């Protein structure tokens, strides 16, 4: 039995619909949401500035109450306090995302082990307002941190003391929510397969025109082992994931995404013709123009289909992540695909289809199942992982579709080969996560040159006989290696 070093909770968000409420309750809830929308907006304006960097969310309410009291809006103090705390937590998360982006830029600006002390010092300064005294950090934060604003007027946050929950029938519960008047609670009926507890969020879903309750569900704990098996994961379009052990997960993702993209494209082309006809008939035949606008150019049906498509894609990705971990605690190395792909020419069709590639959903799904299994997900620098021969770690070879052909003519499965390279990249001391593409290329060219030297060849010979892509010959690193630098 492997040694255990701790435990982690398995938590997910559940959304349940509200299936019953009176008209008076509905009016009061919408009125409360509108008033709390004012609180949310003003809280973002006050707390979303640099001057409130690293603010403790527990101290946010007194800051907001200094200029906006609950009595001025006719709100109970607790409802306003819970909303302000929710805003403060969202701003804290936004600041954490900004800090991560700035740290990436610091690693790119100060690479190698020589600058490790400087990077650590800068990261420490980012935790407080001390970074304002550093002109470089101040500039980077100003560039990355977008001051938050909110126009949300459709939700109410309740803590445990703000409501009671009791079961009416099987899978039917009644919630009594704190209202605007002391001692009077608003009753709503929800359809849920478990009793609701903890913090909840009542949301008026304007797309579906219904009220929903969002809450966290604790599915128990999982023990974390001290040793985990390492696996490299290649994120793909045809299938969601391909691991370094040769297993594909989430097959059929590409077909579903392509079908969705092509359907939307064809639909929008026809809608474009209808819009042109509608505009043409506005003066000639206003009645027919109005009928076209009302019956053929609304978004209700298309929005429903789009949500169904997104749900289908998310289900495939979720099943792929579950299949990858299979209940085992792993150490997963995956590509960091958060940066957009620039300067790459591709057809409009390919670009359109890649726009439906749910990279962010893949990342979130991997992290969710990692948390649920006690696993660790480590992201690596993705440059050239699909163009390296995993057998020797060089750039000798060529990828064509699902095949990677090595310099010796051996054909490998391209995604399996890439997954192996990602696994190796996870423990590579020379290539760090935040290195630039050019720096990664220079490291790989040096390794390729050493390998060729053992074969009695050099980089120019490799380009001449076609086992090294000629695009590398235009890089600065290639020219330096030829000159013996």
C-alpha cells in the first residue's frame, strides 16, 4: 500500500431549477436583485482598483459601507454584506490571475537559474502593494490588471443563516429565503436530488427565463498518496486527450465540434441572405419585412441548439478526463495552451473550427478530476512538442496528419509521440514553462546538432536531405550553431 500524505475534498457545483413561487415572491426577488446590483456595481468600482490590492475579503464590507449603507437601498444588512463579500472574493481571484500572468512575463524576461533570486523577490513584492515602488512590476500589473466592473442585477447570495430548507416530497424541497422585511421569508420550491446546504446563489437565468439555485456539493474526500505515476497528455482536436501510454480519451470530439461549426456557418450564411431580403423589403413591403424579422431572424431556437452543442462537447471532455484518471492518483503533465497562436497562416475553415475547440474547458476538466483523485496537473511549455522525435529528443522527422515519420523512416502515431514528448518536457531542466518559443527552438537545435554529429552529419546536411525542416534554418540559433557559437 502506498503511503498517504493527506486528503482532499471532492467538490462540485450543482444547479437546480426553481419550480414554484408566488407572483408576489417573484416581484420581491427581482426587486432585491436589482438593489443588490447597485451594491455589486459600486463595490466593484470601490474595491477593484490597484489601491485595494490583496484586500482581505472579510474587511471589504466596512469599506463599502463607508459610502453606501443598506438603509439607503432598503436592504437588510446581511444581504448586502454577503454580496460585498462575494464581490471581494471575485476581485481577489482576478488579482490572482493577474499575478500569474505577470509572473509568466517575469520568467520570460529573467530566464535561467542565475535570475532565480530576482524572480523570487519580484513574486514576493506582487503579494502586497510593494510592487508600486518597482517601475517594472508596476507597469506589468497596470498592463495585465483590468479594473473590474459589474452590471449583474440577477442574483442574490445567501449564507446558511439566510435560508432554511425542508423536504416536501422526493426530490422536491422548499426554501424559505430572507426577504426585505424582518421576520418575513420568501418561499420557493426547487427540484433537487439532495438537500441544499451551505452558501447558495439564487440566479434569474434570463436566457432560459427561470430562477435557479447554485450551490456546492461535497462528495466526500479522497486520500492523497505520496507517490504518483507520471503521465504525459496531448490535448487534441480529433480526440480530447492522448496519453503517453498510447490511450486515446474522448474520441469523436473533433467530429462533434466540426459538425457544430459547419452547422452554425451554414445557418449564418442563410441568415445573412434573409437579413438582406428584410432590409430590401422594409420600404417596398413593410408587412413581409416584419414577418421575416419576427419568424425567421430571432435567436431563440439557435441559442437552444448552441447550448445543446456546448453541453455535448462538455460531456465528451468530462468523460475523457474521467477515463484518463480512472480513479487513480496521477502526476499529469499537460500543455499550457493559454497563449493564443499567433503568426500562423491557416484557412478560414480551419480557424473557424479551431474557435470551437474548447481548450479552456479541457483545462478546467483536467483540474477538476485531478482534485477528485488526489492528482497533480503540471503545465509545460508546448512549443515543438508535436515536431520532436520522442525516441531521440531531436527535431529530425516530420508530422503529417496523425503520423510522425522519423529520420530513419519509422512511422509513429503523432499524438502518442507528442504525449511522450510532453512527459519528457515535464522533467526537462533546460526547457521551463515560461520560456519563449525561440529559446525552446535553440535548445532543441543544439540537441539535434549533437545527435547529427554522432551520425557524421551537420544541420545543413540534415536540411539538404530533408530530415530537418528548412524553417529552422532561418532562425538565429541555427545560424549561430553553424558559426560555432
